[in-house]
């Protein structure tokens, strides 16, 4: 199966990072097409990447893209949606938790970090503390959940786990805030499990090279 992923290759983003890991689970063949914001607005009205073209079918928004392919190929290779309606419900539940509870504070922290890298100015300690507190409360809920199950939706790796990889990796590595994960035993065990997968390490290595180059040029887009 061949798909075309369109993104601004001069400024790779986090959403594309998780999508590449997703593709690697099935060894999908794909082409990466550099696209300008002007052309991108024809495919994505907000001019944001990534955009996927699957034949004549065009889809944007990374979570929608991941759900689409996970459903389309759930019977081929890795099933990321669960085998029963109940498992699927839990996958969707934790995807919603990730999108509405986990992502907002961690994304704010990452934005502040990159703004600091680009400007050379220190991050606002009050804003950092506020968002760390919000994220900590979410991680406490994760800690309880992961004391009961191996992964978020149950005892199987799912799309819900996959969607946490890119932002958490920035938090733990670039931002050096791994203590937020490590001080929670079950979250730490879960993170080691999902982040040690060879496919993810390969994607992370590719994006680290791009990140380092962009940081030198002062052009970074999280």
C-alpha cells in the first residue's frame, strides 16, 4: 500500500512524528512530499500539516488520520483498536483523555520550552509551575490506571498509548523533566515499555537529527 504524506519538510512537526511510527508498525510504503503553505491550504484549509492522500481520498488532522488507518488495516498486522467493542470503547476513552486532559498542559510546557530556545530568554517560572501541576494531576490518574492494567486501554498496546509518545518524549528528553514520569512507578514502567520499541527509536532518531539542525538555524516547529 502506497500513500502520500504531505508536510513542510523544512519544519517537521510532532504530529508527523507519531504518524511515521504508526506507519512503521505495518511497514507501509509511503512517499513524503514537501508542500508549501500556499499549496497546503488547498488540501488543508488551515494550512497545517500533515495531510495524507490515500488515492483520491484526502485527510488531515493527525488523530483522524491515525484512526482512519488503524480501522482500515485493523485485520492486518498490529491491531491498535482492540478486539471487542468494550476494548474499542476504552481505546477511544483514553484517546479523549490524551487529547483533552494530557495534551493541553504538556503542549503548553513544550511551547514555552521552544519559545525559550528561540528567544534565549528564560521560561516563565509561574507558568511552568502551573502547567506542571496540571500535568501532574493527570499523571496521578494515569498512575492509578496503570496499576490495574499494562497499558491505558487494557493489557494490549493501542492507539491510546501510541498517541502519548511524541509529547512525552519531548518532556522527558529535550525538556529534562523525566522526573514527572519517574516519580510514578507505573507510569515509569509504562513509559519504558512504549518508548523502547525499535520502531519508535528509529523514528525518534530521524527526528532528533532534524530537530538539531533546525535548532542551529533557529527554525523549530513543535
